[in-house]
């Protein structure tokens, strides 16, 4: 039987989607990609595949999950299966450098950024951009490793902390640091625009006054602390009636890069200029903010996947070559 398959490495994140699919009566299954076998000599199962592999998989001990997912997606696309967020989406998920270059092709501005390999080159990059700067990982997820540095002494302190850290995640997974000009917003918040089926769904305002680790999922754990998504204050707020002149350009960018489901995060400066600093192809939603606004991102995804499945309906069987 044809199904909706969810490619992932974090079971907690997909529970809301499974509930929505079940409510619609849509047959679905998981492809948990951490370790396993992939038989390239036989065809994949029939169905529609939603890739929500995360750039932060290594922080949960799933170091090579994105690479495994990339192999599976190559196999699926070779056999003509419908993949939501295919190979290009995965490439952008694990590289902000790739994101910024892809955004630039659509004249969507990202903050001025210098990619650095080797911590010894971070000082020169910061001096070239001028303080304050943001220091972060090219591949991270959850805002991991993001630091706001107001001055050269602050950078020296941060570099000393990084050098002396025993945390294996203090260094970027791919070895690439990003030094980025800090966009000073009139108020301490960013905006996250959500898209499903390549179309704008809603925007959420996110309070950044307590930092930049901004995972919206209600089950996120950040350094053994409760995720800000469930903090008592309304850190996440769905913006009713949100409009923005960049929405058509964002949708064109997503379509060109095979991102059917995702989010674009941006900061707006005092002049009203939007600076897009992150493309998230493994989007999560904050249930409290959605409940207050009467919307459901996972519900929209479930309806989208169900529509794709019906469009790809067929009869027959296929040997299932994937094994966890």
C-alpha cells in the first residue's frame, strides 16, 4: 500500500505530524535514519516521502544521519518517487553558506558574512566586518553556537572559552565558522515565515532577548534546559494578517530549491530592511503560539502530504529495500 513516509532522526519532533496524519486516515510510516542498510539493487516502496532531516542531528548522537538521508534521497529520486524537500533542500539544511548563495540568486539579502576555517582566522574576519558581529556554525541547528560579540575583547573571551571547552559541539560539525555582521533591530525579535506546499502559511515573531537558540518545538532540550518554546512568557507569537513584499520572492526561491516545507528567518533593521539569515527545511512549530492563533503547521503538512499521496495513488506492490 502506498504511504506517506517521514524521513527523520528525532522521533519526538514527528509525533505531532503522526497525530495529524492519523486524524486524516492517511497511511504513514517512518524512516528513522541513523544507522542501517540501504539495498540499492531493489526499488523503494511506493509512496510520498517527506525529508525532515536536521542539521543538528549530531547533537543527538546521530552524526551521519544527514549523509545517510542524502543516500536514501538519491535512491528515491533515481526511482522517480515524490520527495518533499529533496536533495537540494538537504544541501541547504546543512550549510548556511549554501543558503546565502542560493538566496543571493533571488536578490534576497543575507547579512554580510565571512566563512572561516580555523579559529585563528576569526579575528581577521571580525575586523574586516567591524563589530558587533555574530559568530556561529555553518552547520548547527537550534541556533547552536551562536554568539553576539560586541568588541574585540569579547571575541578573545569567546575564543578562549571555545578553546578550553570539553563540549564536542563547541566546534562546527563541518569545521566552518561564520562571522556575520550583526543586524541591530529596533526591538529584540526576529520573524520566522513558515511555508507549506511552497506557499506562505503564517509568520511568527520570536523574542531573542534571552538568546538565539530558537527551536520552536515543544520538546526541545537545549543544554539540559527546557526549550524557550515552553517558557512561561510568550516567546513565540503568530502574527495575524502578516504580509511582506518579499513573500513572492521567498516562494520562488523555495520552489527553485525543491523546498516544499520550510521556514525563512529574518531580522528587520531600523530602516525597515529585511535580512534573511536562516533557511530551515526541518521546520517545527510552537503549539502554544498556534493554539492562541488557531492555526496548525503540522495539520497543514498532513493535508499537503495526503493530497500528494492521492495524486500519486497507484495499485501494486514493491519490494521494500530500506532496513533500519
